[in-house]
């Protein structure tokens, strides 16, 4: 599954923050965009693993048109 990943720069903390709208609370950060992307991909994997272990269904990825 491919989820939407949003990466925004936080000028106050000087970090990039990544989040996944379809996975409530799934967020990560890094000092570079690349690091934030690496961290969010790991966070997605871990969140889906925990959901599976708890017998929860993973939400379907949203279809966004840009």
C-alpha cells in the first residue's frame, strides 16, 4: 500500500516533520527531508505491524489528486 506522506519544515525547531494523514498519529522527523522520509517509512511499517497484531484493519490509502 502507498500512503500519502506530507513533509513540512518546522522553522522553530529547524527540523522536517513527516506525517501520514491516513494513519492517525503516524509522524516522524529528521534534520533533512531525506532523514524525515526514512523515519516516516519506518514509522508506517511499525504502525501497520502493531495494527495487524491487534487485529485492526489498516485504512486504505487516500486518493489525492494534485
